[in-house]
């Protein structure tokens, strides 16, 4: 596996990968859980939201970085992070791994890469988040294996 910096040519594939990775959460978990009104209000345009977000993930001038994992010349996943140098804090903002490369330590390697880069940039603390639902259980297990401490939080929605 090769972990390398993002290049603009990667963008279309990273957007596809993000939509492939998180589509099942939005469509099969979140939508049925919260109903159509909340879904439309909160994430009704999730595909377009990701198209915008992913395009803005790599901006070193604003302390935002993206690294890509390649296996056999194909993109297997990516990790995006940012660093607040004044607070000495880093945060993984996005992690996506293609279905065929999950459970093969690709996510682990990407997170470790991001944590290492955060250290180089002066961060002393790293934040990484995910959902508490069954869809996100593999991510929670990964972060716990990496030595992260979970902060339990709850988010509630109500249709008005």
C-alpha cells in the first residue's frame, strides 16, 4: 500500500468513493430512523454536500490536508485532517475506504498516517468522530484499536 498526498486528478474518484461509502448510512440507516422531514432538512442533499466538501478538503494554506491510499495503482481510500496550530489540536474530518479494502488495515494505515502528520505539524491532541449507530460500529472499533477515547454524546431530532 502506498499512502501519498492528494493530487487534483484524484478528486472525482474521491467524491465517488465518499458517496459509495456513506450512501448506505444516509439511505438505509439515517432516513428510516428520522423520517422524511428530518432527513430532507438535515441531509436531503447529502450527495451534493459531499461533492462540495470533498473538493475543499485539501487546502494546506488553511491547515487542511488529504492523503490517499493506493493499492495496485487504484485508490483504496483516503483520510482528510486539519490542524489548529495555536491550539496544538488536529482532527480527522473524513475517512473513507473502498468496500474491497475494508478489514485489511487500510483505515488503520490512513489514520496512523494522519496522526503522524498532525504530530509533525505540532498537534498534541487528535480528534476523530463517528456515529453511534450500527453502521458506524466498524469505525468505532478501529478508533478504539488506535487508542482513541470515546466521548459519549447524544443528538436528538424532532419534526416540528
